[in-house]
C-alpha cells in the first residue's frame, strides 16, 4: 500500500473519532480515519440518552458544563447531519423522568434535586401521582421523581451511520484496517503501520480508539493512562402498535442500588440498560445480566413483560481513571487524545468534535476543554 500523507490522521472510527474527522474536514484540513469498521464501537450498543442533568453525580461540575454545552449543540448537530446525508439520527427532544421506588430512593432524589437547584439547573420535583400522570405505565409504587425537560435522546446506531456518510461527503479518507503500530519519528507521533501492510502518516494524529487507546503498540509509556473497559449489557424490546405510546420520554431509576433506564424510540423500539461490569474486554451477554435488567425494569414499568424481546447485546464503555474524557494534546508531540468518555460518549460527541477541530485548525484548545487535558495524568515525554 502506498504511503499516504494527511493533515489529520484519526485512529479509531467510532462516533467520537468520526465527529472529530468530520469537523476537521469542514475546516479545510485533509483528514484520514484508520478503522476496520467505521461507525462501530460502543455506539452500536448505547441507549443514546442525552442526560447531562439526570446523569450528574456530586463532584462532576466540570463534566456537567461540558455535557450541557454538548447537549445545547445537539439539535443543530443532528439537523446538519441529516441535511448533509439525508439520514435520520433519531434525535428526539423527549425529556427524562427520574423516579424513586422507595423512601430511600426518594430521599436521594430529593437531595439531587436540591443539588440541581444550587447549580441553577432546570429540574422539577413531582409527586408519585404526577409522575404516573406523565407516564401511566409506571408502577403504582413510584414515590416521586424529577422531570428534566432538556435531557433528550439520540439513536447511537443511526448517529454512527450519519457520521460515516458525512465524513465521506466531506472528503475524509477511510483506511479500513487496524492500526498495528504507532510510528514515532524524532520524538513526534508521525503515523501508523496498518495490519495489512503499509503506513499512513499525518501531521497530527488523533487517538480515539476508546478503551483500547492506551494499548496501541508503539505508544510510549506514560502518554496515556489506562482506559479501562466497563461492560454494559443492554436489551432491546419491540413495542407493538397496539401498545403505543408505551412511554413518552426517557425513564430512569435506581433499583436495589443499580441504575436502570428505559429509552423509547419513535419506531417502537424500547432500549433497557445497562449493567456496569468490570470484566475486562469480555462482551458476552449473560443470562444473569438479562434477568437483572428485566427484573429491575419490571419493578419500574410492569408492562414490559408483555413486550417481545428483540435483541440483547453488550458493549464496552471507555473509562479514564476519573471517568472524565481526555481531550487535547498529549505529552507526545503530534498526538492528540479524544478518548475516555465513559458513559457520556454519545452525549459528548458534538462538543468533542468542535473542540478538537478548533485545536487541529488553530493550535489553540478552547477553554471548555481545559479541565480534560491528558496532562492531568501524565508527564512530559522526552524525545
């Protein structure tokens, strides 16, 4: 294979890498992506909740700001993709209802609501009766909940397909192969060797390989922390026309200490997720995982047992040591990170594309990305 030079070489063709490639190409940069199956990865499994407010945990205020900025961009981002490609991303402004099934969960949600208020976030406390008025299929035992009107959803699979098409229409070159080795020339990242032979070089490289980013052969020690894989099993049910609308918005809760969410699609699909398992790179769907999800979802919405089970699958979330993304230049000159998005990969896709494209085009990383520099984990790599 002939040696190829490009301005930006993206290693990893999941939705994060694709968004960076598309936005960089729009900035008149020559861009190439190395991935054996562009559009694959965790987005093929993800439920696609866009929930910066209801996903918020204490101490994550910088991540909240990043998530809110991305969520605010989503409507235009999705519309732009559809206008360019003709493909629907499944973006829906549904809102999210987070509910409590017992007194302890109710108290926890009350504390979260107070936290939201201190931060100036828009969330509304509802009684159990008010929750069931919004979603009549909820269990009678629901004690109360938070209604967040701006936490929405997108279909990760449709989004990935639209991003691949957008990249193709914007002139991005795809090398459908594995990156077998990172090439470093004179102390600077310069390209990759492909598993099928040949090399691809780039002025700057973007490492967006999810939970395998730190495993790229040739990557000097200390450039990236370990990006751990966190397994999530997910179910997809079908809502027959007779039962629609089954749910009108995203619904989530904590059942027996485990987070459960139900995401209804416009086409009648209902996504239920997700387990959270530290099992290495295993993506086996287990009977126990399926049972736990169905059991907990049934306590929240008893009617789900009447729905056909259409699909089960499992994916790997890429988790950094602090569960926040790595965005921007690394300690290795020429290498830029876009990885470690953990449970927020779909949510953070628009803002990651924008921030990294700005850096690649101008050399200046926007302030919004400052808290997520890979430098928070690493030291300067000597040439």
